[in-house]
């Protein structure tokens, strides 16, 4: 019975390995890293078994890779422009959408009975955890190449992001003033996700919530909410 159990586990791990490799398009070395990266704390509470530590690492690695990419792409742009572009590229909503498009939602292990999780941004957090896993598995240079080839180039549409008004918040405020609308940016929630604080900001027009942004800084949460509000209002 023990032999059969071991064979089943081996077969299951091989199948999982192939599924992950099909999504990330690289050969996996340490399968255990990716199993942890795809495990949410709602099903695995132990810090060494869920993806929060890898998410923390992946967030830092992704930020460094995107900063390097932008620094080289825009050699004559200032710090303010580069920082704003990085915020547009790695905000919570953007990463969540990319993770779903890549197929991580199907592989992720989380409490599917919790409706708040199904509609949350845990998939973007998982993408960061995957980046952390790739970094530990393959090293920085290969991770940098992978992020640029599999995430930045096919999903982030840098040219389009560059065309978005650099000061979206002022654009939205200007629209409200011109049309006599009451507008507010409300911090509605601040909670810890692992070791980091997650902020939720709602944009409210005439007492109605028209968009919501979540991020690990108030500035990024406000940017996400503003982008969504401008899209909804067709500004």
C-alpha cells in the first residue's frame, strides 16, 4: 500500500509540474516551491506552507525588474515619470488580471467556498509568489528574462500605459468640478495580508461608489481606483 501511495504522489506531482510548466513556459527544478506559491493561507495556515513569504519576495523582485526595464527603456525620463509608470504596471488590479489570463486561477489552491476570495485580488498576489518561486529556482537573470518575456511584453502594454494621463487624479477632480459633482476618495479598509498592509480606496461620486482600488500603498490603491473610475465615466 505504501508503494502504491508513493507512486500516486509521484504521478500527481509530475502532472502538477507539467501544468505549471505549460503556464510559465520554463522547466521547473524545485516543484515544491511552486506548490507553495500556489497555496493560499485560507487552506494552508502555516507560514512555510502558504504563499505569503514568496509573495513578499516576488513583489520586491518584480519591482526591481520593472524599475530596471523602465530605466533602460526611458533613458531621458525623470524619477517622477518612472515611478508613475511602475505604479501603472504593477498595481493590484493589473497583476490580478494578468494572473487570471495566464491561468493561475485554475491551479491555485484556496478556499473556493469563500465568495470574497473568488472576487478578490489573491491571484495577483499568487503571481508575485510565482515570481518569488522562479527567482529561488532559477536565479535573478533567468527570472528577469522570464518576467520580461512572459509578463511585461505580452500583458503590460507599456505604450498604452504611457499614453494614460500621468495625473489621472487631477483629471477626475477637474471633471467633477466642471460638472458640479461631489467627489471623494475614501479609505474604506486597511488590513494586513501577511506582513504587509493592504489598502482599499473607493471613489464616490454623488454618494455612489463608482470604483474600488486595492494596493499595498494608499497611492497605488488610489491610482487603481482612479483608472477604473475614468474608464467607467468614459473620460
